């Protein structure tokens, strides 16, 4: 069953560009993972410093593989000092999903 995640990332104002650059690199690597179906980076429209990741994986094993990947570990190790608060991740299941 497809697993959907929405992750909220709130950088410190002085590190918005750093977080965006690091997250764009994460997007590039994650989209190549075998179990990844979608990995989109979005920015808050109101101008406040904040990003969201919309993610879809073939199953929970693919989510776990992502979390165990070298690029995810490197991202988490580097981004921590640049964040205003810890990332918030919500796991969702589909109800009515468009193709």
C-alpha cells in the first residue's frame, strides 16, 4: 500500500538558502530511490521561512529504506543546526488519490 508523508521544515531565517540548497540535493537523491514514487519540495507562499516535502513511497519498507539511506543521514546531520525547530513528519494513507 502506498505511504504518503508530509514533512515540515522550518529553517532559521539566516539559513533559509542553506536549507533550500541541502534539501534540493536530498530531492535529487531521493527521487532515485527504488521505492520512491514522489518527492516534491514546496515553499511557504506567505513568505515565512518554511519548506514542505510531499513524499510518496510504494510501502513502509521503502520509507524505512529512505530513512536508512546515506543521503538522508547526511541531510539530518547537517540540517539540524540550521533549523528553528525539529522537522515535523506526518504519515498518511490515501483515500481518493488522482493518477
